[in-house]
C-alpha cells in the first residue's frame, strides 16, 4: 500500500466518522444552540464596531447583552429542544439523546452498587454541558469588560441626565475624583467649580438636557461657545469620546495597508506609505477636499520663478 492510498483510507474513515456524528440529534441541538447564541452576540458585536460609538454607550450595550444571556440561560433549552425536534423529524433523525457507554468500574469496599448510585439522564447531562458553556461565556465577559465599565462609570456623571438629576455635592466629589485620575489634563478644584456652575446652566440653556448623551453635551458646549468657560468639562468629554471601544479601527488600518502596499508597490517608502494610508482610511474627509486649491498651493510652493 502506497502512502497516497494510506492517506485516502484515513480520509475515508474520518469522513465516515464525521458523517456519523452529524447525523445525530445532539448535533442538531448544538447547531440550534450556537445559531441562537451567536446571533445575539453578533448584533452587539456589529454595533460595537461603529466609528461613532463611545464607551458609555458600549458599556450599556454589553450590560444589556449580559442581562439577555442571563435570562437566556434559564429558558434556552426548552425552545431549542422544540426547534431541534422539528428539524430532526424533517431530516429523519431520531429525536433522542443517546446514552454513552459507561466504563466499567471496579467496586471498592464500602461503595454502592450501580443500581444504588444516583444517575442522570442523557438529556440532563447534555443540558448541563450547554449551561457550562453559557456560564463560562458570561464570566469571561464580566472579567474582560471590567476596565471598560470602570471608565464608563467614571465619566457617567457628564451625561445630560446625570448632570440634571445628581446633587451638586455628589457631582463635585465625582469630578474631583476623576481629576485625580487624569492629573495632567484636569484640575480638581477648577473641575469641581465648573461642574457646579454647569449643572445650573445646563437646565436653563439646554431644554432637552435629560435626553442628551455625552456627545450631545459636548456639541452643545461648542454651539454655545462655552468651551473656554468650562475647559475642564470640555477636556473630560473629549477624553471619553476619544477612547477607542474596540480594535476595529486598527484592523481597518491593517486591511488598508494590504491593499496599498501590494506586490507592485513593494518599494514604497515609509513616509509616502503613511500619507497614502491616512488618505485611504479617512476617505470621508478626503472626498470633501478641494483638489484644485491644493494643486495651486503646491504649485506656488514649488515654483522656481523669481519675481523681480
């Protein structure tokens, strides 16, 4: 037997084993389970990749997803089981969980006999495994997004609703604590004084203040030309809105580099590559540029004519 025949034989055996495993009711239940679970996560995942998304809204969306998964954990199995039974009947698969063969165990003195020891059904055992997956996922999400939730909580008092509904004493205390975390950007005393004044100005100058998020508050400050009056509040809002929520922007940058520095451009210099990448990544801004004006400025700068 040649090496090729041996590989072909192994492939056939693996294919038959795979075919046998997917023609089971457990496999159908798993498909329904992952389709339902990942579709819920994917909706939030797509929203988190939005360029205009800020940390405060991202933290709320993740908390909402965690709440959804917690409720889903209690009710998912019944719904999935019913849908799997319908699919199994269509595929002519027996809708039963198969009991795995138990490994014989040598009885030791004092142990119970097999008929005296408690046992669980194959369905209950399968459900327990799926619940373990959900518990692990919820625990990992809670752990991984601790820092994001902390940042969102630190800046939560700068939303319109929080400014209007929170007391002056609490606002000044939170502002001072935040200034301690960002000593190079915020002054504790000035920040506390600004937030106290801004609370009363917001209720009079912003009629819809309770419905405004952090971005709306910052835009309103610039619309009213108050950025010089409340510099620490403006700086704090800019810090919050500039913190990236995900690495989607960095991934887009790497994707652009693959398109720009191709085989035909392998000798492209670093400076030119960086400039072309910025133009490509910031396409929305590039399309609004007046190229005729830029060409004229470039021609004037490079002109070798001497005026006498």
